[in-house]
C-alpha cells in the first residue's frame, strides 16, 4: 500500500481531477492529472461497469499500486494523478504496466499545453456526491 502522504484521499480532489484534469490515454488506463502545490499524490478509480466484482476491482488497484510503488523515484513532481483503470490491467504483465506508466509520464508536458476541457451538465447523483463548481 502507498503511504497516506502519497494518496489522494479527499472527495474534492477526485472531483477536481474528474472535472478539470487533463487526460493522457494508455491501453491499460486513462490518466487524469493537474498541477498541485504539494507533493505528487496518486488515486485510482475502478468502475463497476468495467469490473463487475469487487475482487477484480481490488486486484486491478493492487496491481497498479505495486507498479507505482516500484516507480516511486520516477514520479513527476507537483502533480495530482488519477488512474482510471481499464479491464486490460488484469491480464497485463507488470513490465507492460510499468512501461505504460512511464510512457504516460512522458506525455504529461504535451497534455499540460492543451487547455482543460470542462465536462458539461455535471450533476451530483447523490446528496453526498461532490461536484466542483467555479465561483467565477
């Protein structure tokens, strides 16, 4: 498991990344990112539409956590990273996952040059859901 200081934990952070983050695509995941003031933090999202059982969702997250733990020294600085996992994560070799993560980190400067595309018509599904709203 990654230490708490390296994890995204607040719902607001996940909402900001989901709605305002830039995207880098990979065969195994979509990486949403945005610059941050502090150290780099990582979060994972697995959908029940993609992974039907909790066992598969947890296994996919465990595999990605381990890959990122081994690559800790190479993490980009001052970013919040959200990995949205695809079903191919379960069948991939860890070397392939590691290579995909490194390739996605190489694409970060290019992604930061593009403007963030805001999602339209975002509605909270539950009262406890967080939807980030600009105060401008």
